[in-house]
C-alpha cells in the first residue's frame, strides 16, 4: 500500500500534535510540583511576617500600658497646675 502525500501530511500532523500534548502534560506536572513548592516557601515567609507583626503589636500594647500608667501617675495629686511629685520652690 502506497500512501499519498495528503495522508502522509495528516499522519505527520497527528504525530506532532500527540507529541506536543505529551510534552505539555509532562511540563504541567513539573510546574505543579514547582508551584506547590513555591507556595510552601511563600506560606513560610508569610508566617514569619505574621509572627513579627504579632510581636510588634504586643510590644506596642506594652508601651501603651506603661505610658498610660505614667500619665496617670503624673495626674495623681495634681492641683492648681502643679506637677505631681514636685515641690514649688
């Protein structure tokens, strides 16, 4: 059986298409693995940033509490424009 040029072109096109699909599937599998690894790295970095934010937030709260206490101490015993703990003189 002798194949004509038209049938040969169709077979070559099919083989090329099937080969391209196989290559695409192989590359997509690799990209999925790489994508999962990248997501894991980013998730770890975000967790680190979140921990840092929580530490800063708790430090700000502590400073706020200390400042409030300090201001309250200044206001205790203040009368007639005097500053608490100081004697006029």
